[in-house]
């Protein structure tokens, strides 16, 4: 088998066999096939696409390139959640605690974040003492005991995907549906879950800017998951404005705690219940979405979900008293209100740019080497559709430097007001099950 023949075959729009896909993935991973040939194939895939079968074969070839997590010793149906990312996406913490509280095991591997704020791991490290290093035995035992654990990603999980992603990043082939879908799903499948719920974001603050693109990606990932034996579904949710109010690591942890206390933002609350209901049904604890939602609402109302969060934090070395005393989270030195310059209605909050304003404060990483300041960030005081009076606060800035002029300029430039009432965007845009 020759790589040049595979390139020409895909260039001409033909379907690659499973053996051909495995050949190039293995060869690129072990270094026997050079960058320039794989670059050519990635571009051919970008223009000629892949069939559902090819996408599934590519996914599994990447899964087989490295370690696979064995969760068979965990009791019950293990359900994982993946978000395609956005601004203020705090969902994992309250969602996992809710789902675990009704008895569905959540054995989660998460990463650190590049961009506006940190990933789930960074947010958790805002809690004093919390660590994500667990042995395999400890991980399994913790999930069996309290139904929830979060660890950092394994160093040798899907090494083919790491190499392919780095190559796509410098060859203009990142935004290819088959390549995005196989990249995401290979990591989820290698992480060992039995079922997967996907939160595909769409809008200004999302990777997929349009609803059509988000739908295409969701359908691709759902078909891959189901075709390789993982019960998979997706929700498409709005990211035209930040999710919730908080943008920044310790601020988002506090918002997650508030959500489990029943006093969180309406949109974050609704997204947790929507995703969680699907997870509970896939986890076999409820037969219908309506029944699952009632179960989740009950564990929030009776405090069971909050108790799971406390036990989870303590089990991983963290100070669980932050749940009752969130002021123990890292605190910024300076708090600056950003007043509205005129009265009106919030017409648009450009999520991507508001996220960048948080990153300018130090809430996120511009490069892998950047140090995150866990205390800083922004809290929105208004969302799209809300009325605002002149002088009323639009945003509260939490900073560890007195000079926040660039941040204020960014905020004022990307929150737009209207003199006419504005309808808030619909949060749940679609549900994809096939």
C-alpha cells in the first residue's frame, strides 16, 4: 500500500477503505509517513469530504493509536458529556453533580483551556487543595462511591489525533466536518464512556458560527458514536452571548455552586437540566425526558446534588467548605463597575470579544505557557433583551491590576444597546438523535 495512491483516491472523491485509513493513521503516528503527504490527504478530505463509514473508521483508527480507558469496573452505564466550547461555559460542574446525584456515574476526563478562560481542570484548581491526579484504581473507586470524578487527560490518549490536529492547525484544514467530528469523538470513545451527550454550540462565541454548520457537526458526531456502539445524542445550544453571567475561573465555580443551590442563571440552569435529562435517560435511570428532568429538579431542591459536589471536592483533596463559603475562592484585588452610557435594551453581547476582555485580565491563556489568574474575570449584569438605565452596571470587572482601560474599551465596543425592546435568543436550538 502506498500513501500517494491513498491521496490520489481521495483527491478524486473516492471512498477510502478501513485498511487504507488505518495505514495512514498508523504510519503518521509512528513517523513512517511524512507531514507533507498527510497534509495533502487532509486537504483532499477537506474538499471531497468523507462518508459516514469513513468517518467512523477514521475515528476508531485514532482511538486505537494510543491508550484506552477501561471503565468496566465502574457499576452502571457510564455517560459522558462533551461541549464544543464557548464563553462562560460552566456546565460540567453543576451538571455532573446533578446527574451523579440521581445515580448515573460520571467518570470524566477533562483538559485545560486555551482562550478566554481555563478549562474544567483550571476551574477546579481554583478550589484550594483540589487535584486531578488519581490512579486508575482511585478513579474507579471514587466513581463507584460517589458517582463522580474528574481527572486530567491521559498523556497517551489518541496520539494520532494530537499529531493530526497540530498539522490541520497549520494547513488550513481545521474547519472540516469529518476531521472535527472524528477528532472529538476519538477522545470521547477512548475515554471509555458507554453513552455520550454532546453540547454543540452555535453563534458568535462558538467554533460553529451558524446553525447549519452546528447541525452538520452534531449529525456527524452522533452518527459516528452510534455506529461504533456508543449511544450518542447532541443538543445544539446558543453561544451568541456568554452562557450564564460569570466569565473567569473562580467566578464560574461560584456560579456552578449557585446553580446547585437553585439560584443560578436561568440559561445555565436550563442547559444543565436539558443535557442532564438526556444523560439520565441514556444512563437507564429514567424512561422519559420528563421523568429524568423531575429527578434532576428534585436533587437540586433537596440538596442531594450540592452534597455530591461537596463529597467530590473533598475526595480529590479540595476544601469542600467553599460550597458554603465561596468567599474562600481566590479573590481579585479590584472590583470595577462598567456603567451604561445610555438607557435602552441590550441588543447584542458579542461573546467572543467579551471572552477576550476576560483573557486580557488574565482569566485565560493566549499560549500553552501562559499563567492563568484564577481570581480575575467578568460578571455580566445584563443579558440580551434586558432593559438598562443610564449609569446602571453592565458588567463587573474583577482584576488584579488597577489599569483596566483596555478591558473597558473592549466591553463598551462589544455590548450593543437598542432603543427598541429586543427578544432574547433561544437557548436550545435543536436536539439531534441520529
